C-alpha cells in the first residue's frame, strides 16, 4: 500500500459516479502503481438520499453539507464535480481558502473566474487541477503543461464538443437534417435536453479559452472568443464543404500571429487530409502546433463518466504525489506575455 491521501467528492453525478467507480475497481492498483492510496473520505451531494449505482467504500461519509469537508482537516483534496457557476465558484473558493487542493471538471467556472480562482489557490499554497475540464479523457492539459513545455505553441485547434461533432457527422454521413441529427444525439444521451450551450459554441469557447491560457501564457478574457454555433447549418453547407474537399467541424481555435493571437469557436472548413477531418461521432480531438515537437494530435472520448473521471484522477494522483507540475506559473498559464487578441 502507498501513503494515504484523503479526498472528498462534491457532486455525485455523472463524473462523481465515474470517480467512485474507478476508485472501487482500480484504487488498489493505483496505490501500487503510484505509491499513493486514495481514500474516499466523504461525498457531498445535493440529494444524498437518492440511490446511485456505485456503492461508497466503508467509512466514507455522505452529506448534503460541504461544511463537513471544510471542517475535516484530514481531507487534503476536494474533487469539485458540480456544474453551473454560482455554487461551484463559492465551493471552490471556500475549499481553496480552507487549504485544500481542488480538482474540477467545471470548465465554466474556470473560463469565467480563472484569475480569481488561481490567485486564491496561490495565496493558500494549494493546487487547482483541471485536466478534466477540456476534452474529457484526452490528456491535453498535461500535454501542453508537461510534454510540450519546451515548445513555443503556435496554434491549438480542437474538436472540443462531442455533441456537435456527432451532429455534424450524422448530417454528413447519414444525410440527416440538423434537427434529425440533434434528436438522435439526444436519444443516445450525447446531447442535453437543452443543448443550447453545446450547439451555440459556448462550451467550445470555454474550453479553447482554457487551452489558450496554457498555450500562450497570456491573459485571456473568455468574452474575447469569437463564438458561432452550428444551429444554422444545413445540407447545402455540408454539400458545399464536400465540393471544396473539406468537412465542417465545430473547432475551438487559438492561433498565434506576429502581432497577437486570435480566439474562435466556430464551424470551420477542415481539409479532408487534416487529422481533425477524420474524427467522427462524439469523439474529441486536439491538434497542437508546437515549434520544436511539430504538430501533435490527441484523439479520444471527450465526455462521459469514466473518461472524465480518468482525467480527474490523473490530477488527484499528481497532487497526492506532490508533483510540482501542478503548482507555479506553468500549472495555470500565468500571464508571462502580453499578447493582444487581434481578431
Ligand atoms: N458529464 C461529462 O461527461 C462531463 C465531462 C467534462 C466535464 N464535465 C463537467 O463536470 C461537472 C459535473 O458534470 P456532471 O455531468 O457530473 O453533472 P451532473 O451529472 O449533473 O452531476 C452534478 C452533481 O452535482 C450535485 N450538485 C449540484 N449542486 C450541488 C451543490 N450545491 N452541492 C453539492 N452537490 C451539488 C448534484 O447532486 P444530486 O445528484 O445529489 O442532486 C449532481 O449529482 C460540470 O461542470 C460539467 O460541465 C462533465
């Protein structure tokens, strides 16, 4: 067994359930592989009485009150797996202020309150991990922060929303209309009952704002992202793209130019030979143009309980192992440069 590291989950939903599941199946192997024994000490969720498919380990406390976590000095890391921005921001700040590391999949609070959250983490000498906030199980944050740390990043382009990629794939391959493809995505559980945030490009914009901070180490205001969705696309657009030797993909794009950077989340013509053109269905992919390493493309499951929980646990293990990569300027894209957003 490794050294014990006590964690709490706040939000026992899709991702929180995935974490409970992976810990139950793989916790012992993770402990042997990494030398840290992740002990699930508490789960806080809005309706603790609701039955869930994953049982909690013996001794794990269950409550609706996150004060339980704040008041327990033995809990070192909080996995903040609640959506929305109001409660999630408050819980995040209070956990950081209480001296607890936080790992979150909530890209909305990161995109909107980045500076405030990381300033708070730094003040209290704790880490804020966010691998799971972009592209689910695809380890793109670690790639930018660690694997490509010696590079100047010139561009990041990503298929960052599986719902949109599924809809566009079905429009192209099965000849469905936008409404038919969306209905199919909803029936398969790939799209929310209210899919607006996905299909209007906002979700992709949150994610590209996060990636751009790490890629360019400059201050990014999420509102500077040029956002366009896929709702107005029809069969004519798909056919025109095909005639041009392209596919339409909703991409998040962050690009470096001599006099600044551009940030966009928009339907984009992708030439058929480009690695992103062949990414189908609900898959995510990120292409990173790095000056020394060259182009790198990562492809995988961008959402879902287990892929996202896999990313959450990668941060938890890094924190539990005391890896320095999750603190200091490179961990959160501290603004070392002043690059204007030019368009
Ligand atoms: N699902 C994915 O594939 C995925 C992928 C990447 C990132 N994310 C992000 O991860 C976060 C969680 O997503 P999810 O899909 O797991 O959401 P979810 O299934 O809706 O689960 C959220 C959970 O949070 C709990 N909750 C809500 N408000 C709370 C509060 N104030 N205090 C304590 N618990 C509260 C709810 O509890 P009850 O069930 O007890 O009512 C619910 O179970 C979101 O920010 C999402 O954008 C999700």
